[in-house]
């Protein structure tokens, strides 16, 4: 690694793989730690501060190890931006420098790919499947299929109607070499899989990866697996792993998804669907109609059977069978009647495949429904979520309270080397909390600093007389200090809130101030998408952006446009979500202290992510403001301050 990353190494000699190379001791240390873990076949967690250049620090040893040992590597990221940076910038740059050949492939979920066989079948049966406007969309997809390079959604100028795409995209059980190639079709998904099988390096995202890992844990059959076999794994943006893994190991059954699934068989409104293509499908059609009616009644009963706190979008379910499973029998009848139709079709009939896949999905829905209502999974939390503006859409959710034991078995016991890295993994310089949460207690831990000079580039301000967030006058004081510090930098500020209601109230209070100062205030929740708000914030150098949860991380605005990060409140999670509530309860039941073991370290990590938005390059300078003097008045405040970069602190 010194031969690559040293002051006279290969990257320095080549001009830093197309970028101006600066020797960074932390980057070399990380590359050496990754190389050692891969060689020793052990697990590693590395906190690498902003500016270390961590993607090169894991890519070079990973590529070298994969090529030398003929062992495929998987690189997984949380954000699409980082995935695109790795595949579009970092890997091509390294391909021009490294003294050996290697292959890398970007992995997308199979539903991203067109299945020519399904397209051909959909065109032939269009009148039974689609309305006239959708038939026009189908023809547009057919015209595009003759020109596309890779047959994936990213190749469209305007993405297709999701309902039409669902009938022509690659799906498990419907798209395979036998189905596509018997008609001479070139299967885009199978072509992508062939590229994966010859690649040394696969670049994926966390959601796809953990969906695959959960599938592999449940099934012995490799037919439905997307990824070819791989031996080692690198998880970038690893601070998101617990949340993503929890989501994929749990149960999710939504009213909207079930309705959409049944409508693929038969839509009473449009009289379209797979059953419309079948003569003698009257009993099956009546079964679907009955299931749709029972589904609407069941989810309304579920909504009324739990206690909803005012304004809450989720409600916990604490007892099994809190409503009767009135949906099971209608779904069983759909399976029975559709199966009878399938028996009458020839083995090579394409419609047989489509119907069998729908049967498999309805069976999966029945199983998920039974799991949720019986609460059969131990140490899971069960809850209901409500969304939708016009009418409530209900979703049944279940997840492990502690995902660590599952990950210990499914991930760390299954792969000889898992490398985890992020800029924010440590609490007070230690990675123990992160490793315990994800079941990787045996992993080696390395915390590297940042090459940035925070003592010169950043200053921290903490108002001493700020009221407690629950005290009267807090909102007025918040407005006063935001005005003060926004004037100090003339805008250029990201103001981070933990509560959407408070954000709206303070934005309303300060509207006249911003107008008088000639500063544009961009407010999350005002209708504009997150990407639009960020673009406007970057373009208008003096603007101010008010944001909540999603703006605490993933915001990368180097330069003058972001010179001021104002933290309105220490980001303690409010235990109003059933999953957080259950985690706190479990710790207390086991004799622990839920505040010090969970609430505090979670808040410290989130504060570090928010503070990390400020300094994104060696030339950035600016101020951090924490408008919560509990960091000074409470004993736990030290944990926050000791976890931040060392810089000048002024108590105002």
C-alpha cells in the first residue's frame, strides 16, 4: 500500500489518478488496515474523517486482492451519488493507473431491466392488460427497446408508466435464460448477470445488498439470487447499515401493495389484468373481487383497532391477533382458483409463468399477514403506519428490536471479511457502540482523523443563556440567535431542526427578517423536493436552508455557499416511533440504562453528521452554532463536545 499511496507512490507519480494527489497519512493507514483485514480474512471497521479519500483507500486493496486471489469483491454504498462516483469517476481513474487489468460492474435490481420476452407477450395481449393510454406507453417502450444499450430504466429520457413497466420488466420466476432465449431474444438482465459473473468488483447499494442477504438466508435455491457468489464485502456509509438491515429483515405489508398485486390479476374498474386473458376465469375473477373487498374492510378494521396519538403516523401493536384474520380465506381462494386455471395451461404457455408468479406473491402476502397477526417472531416489534392525504393507506410493519444477532449470523459469519467505513462511526473516539449495534463485536476497529485543519477552518459558538428546549421562551430565543448568526455570515447557513412543526413556526417568525435582509430562506416541507432545495441553496450563495432529518447527512456543499451550520437542538430521538420505543424498553428490561446505552450515543452520532456538513474541503471555513446549552449544563454534554473536531469554542 505504501507503494501506491506513499509520497513517491504510484498515485503520486501518475498525478493522483487524474486528480491532484496529496499524500495523506490517514489514507495510507486506512489502505494498509483494509489490506491487512483482507489478507487475514477478518472484519474491520474504519472511521475515516472527511477528506481522507476513503474510496481510493479501500478500492485499491480490494481490487488488488480480488485480482490476485480471483475472489470477487462487493462494494456497497447507501447513496446513489456515491455509487455513481465510484463507478463513473474513481474506478475509471484507477483503471488508468493500476498496473493490471480488472473488471467492475454496476449492479441494479432486476426490475430495472426490460425483459424482451415479457414485452413481446404484453404486446400480444395488450387489449386484455392495458387501457388505451397505457397501450400507447407500451408501444413507446417497444420502440425504445430497439435502440437501448443496456435495457435499463436509466436509459430512458422519460421514465415509463410504472404499471406498464411492471408487466414488461425482469422479474423473478418470469425472466430467465430458458424463457427469453427460446424465442431468440437478448435478455438484458441475463446480459447484466453475465457481466457480473466476469467482474472482479461489483458496486451495489445497501438496499439491494440486504434484500439479497435476507433472501439468501431464507432460500437454498440460487435461481432468484441477483448477485453471483462473492467472498468479501466493503460497506461504505456504514453508519446507515443498522437502519437498512432492520428494514429488510422485517415484515412490510401495505394495503396499496396488496391492491396493486390483486389488480395485476384483475381490476374491477378497468376489467383488465391477467385473468382477462383466460377463458373460463369467472370463478377466479370473483375470488379477486372478493379479496379486494375484504382487503379494504380488513385495513379499515386494523386502523380502528389501535390507539393513535394526535398527529401520529404510527401506532404500536402490543398483542397478537388484535383483529381477526378475515383476509386469509379470501386470499386462499384467489390462490385456489388461479391454481386451477394454471393446471389447464400447457407447460410452455407464457401466461402460465405469469400466473404462477402471482400465486407465489399472494402466498407470500398470506405468510406475512400470519406472521404479523400472530407476532410469532421473538424480540420483534410490531406496528402500523398510516400515510396518504385523501384517504389513509395502512401498512403492517414488524422488525427486529436488535438487528445485531441476525447480522452476526447472516453477514459476519457468512463472509470471511467485511470492511465497514464511514466518516461518523465513533462516540468519544471509540467504535464499540456501532459494532455492538450491528453484531460485529469481534471486528477490528480503527478511528482515523481528518487531514483538515479544523482549528483553523472552523469555530464553534454556544450561547450560554439559551432556555431549555421545553421551557417557555425557547422559540423566541431560537429566532433571536438564528438572526444573530445569519447576520454574521450574511446567509450561507444550513439551519438543522429535529422537529418539522418547530421548523415551520420559526421560518414563519423570521419571514420578515429574511425579506428585509434580502436573504432567500429555503424551507423543507414547503413543497419543493430535497434535490431542488439543495440546488437553489448552492446557486444562491447568500441563501439560508431550513431542514430536518434528511438534511443532517448527505449534504455536500463545498465552498462559500455553506459557511454556517446552526444546530437548533441536540438531536435526541423522540421515542414516539414504535421501533425506538421498543429498543429503549428492551435495554431497561435487561437492566441497562436506555439513555446512556442508546439515546445518547445515537444523538452524538447524529450531531457529528450535522456538524460534518460544514467543512468539505481544505479551503472551506465557517462556523458551527449549537443553540442548546445542555452541552454546557448537563453532565452528558461532554460526550457531545468530545466527539466533535478540535476547534476554537466561544461561549456567547
